[in-house]
């Protein structure tokens, strides 16, 4: 794959220093950065997967109530955080 990138002068300078210090070319440095980010965020990568399910009858009924603005409660962000933490 061929990549074209625009870098500001500070990043160009950092890239040139890395190439010199690590004796690697730009492609090798990009590959190393991708590997490092993938490793550090492996939990994030796996948490991105989402199971999609068709809502059951109870969920459908609640969704219809929300759309009709029925049985809604007003909560502050703090109240919502406390409620979530209590679960």
C-alpha cells in the first residue's frame, strides 16, 4: 500500500531524527507505530465488536413510549451517574 501524508515542520524534524536514531525508513516507522497502537489498544479493538439483536416486545414497547414522550423522567447528569454507579 502506498500512503501520502502531509506533516508539519515539527513532525518532519521528529521523523528525520527517528529515522537517523533508529536506522529505519519512514515505512518501517509507520509500521512500528501501527503495531504499537494496535497492541496498546487491543482491548479497544475487541470492544468495538457489537452484537446486533432484534428488540424484543418489551424493548419495542419502551421505544414507542420514548418516541411518544411518555413515562419520561428528568435527570441531571449527576443523578444519572449515581444511578449507573449503583447498578
